C-alpha cells in the first residue's frame, strides 16, 4: 500500500484511532490529541471505519470519480 507522503497517520494508526473511539468510547477530540491530528481528521477516519470497517481506512485516490465531458463529439468530427 502506498502511503501519501504527507499523511499524518499510517493505516495501523488510523485503525487504532478509530477503534479507540468506536470500541472504547474515547471522544474524537481526545483521540485526535493522542494521535496529534485535528479533530476533523479523526472524525473522517472514524466515520470511514464505521461505514466500511477496516477497508474504509485504506488510502483513496484523489482522482475524481467522474469527469465532465470536454468537447462535444460533433466538434471533434469537424476536425
């Protein structure tokens, strides 16, 4: 697995953070402080863990899922 070069948390750290909140009842703010990330970042990983389990903690591509169409096909046919 490639880890983003600026990522503050590894996969195992994300898992540990999420489990502290979900399974042990630690607040997101306290977990964020323990792992030296913002509460927003901690919340993101907790939500992904709750929605998709451990698989939700993997790095995702930042590439858009959809791209709007560039030029109409008729325009290309004119070339």
